């Protein structure tokens, strides 16, 4: 398949809209977050925001705030140069940083599209 036939990542993310955050896994130096079948291995910094607050990984309360998002549905999902963002129905957002300075290894996030099977690495 020619590279120009791959669906743009923003259109792939739209498939996650309406899905619940149902799995959050904390692994030694990365996270896995799953919205039904849309699973992301995050090797970068995460930030969770809500009404009047924001907390990043490694800050007090981060794990609780992230876990409080479990069971809430994605209302919007987007990808830009600096991040992948999921806006949830509880007013919170989960942001995966794509900035070079926010990850240690060669990549920030891995994602396999459950519809096409294509594997995305950022």
C-alpha cells in the first residue's frame, strides 16, 4: 500500500469518539490508556486537566485524576504537532505530549488502529 493511502491520524482518532476510557495501566516507565479498542502505549509525558486544575505525571494527585477519568466517554479527539488530546464527557482532558523534551527514548506513543490494523508511532 502506498504511504499516501494511509488515513490521516486525525481521522483515525475520530473513531475513538464515543468510546469510554476503560483501561489505565501504569508500567514502570510508561502508561497504557485504552478507550474501548483504541489503545495507546504512552512513553511520554501525560497531563490531565479539568475545570480550574491541571496535573502532569510525576505530580501529586496525577494517578488519582487519571483514574477518575475511567468510565467517561471521549467527546473530542485531536492530534497536533505537540500533542494528542482526548476531551471527555466529564469535562476533563487527557493530553499526550509529543514534544521531544518530554520523552526519553526514540518515540512518544505507539498506537495500533483497531479498524485497519495500521501501527502509528510518534
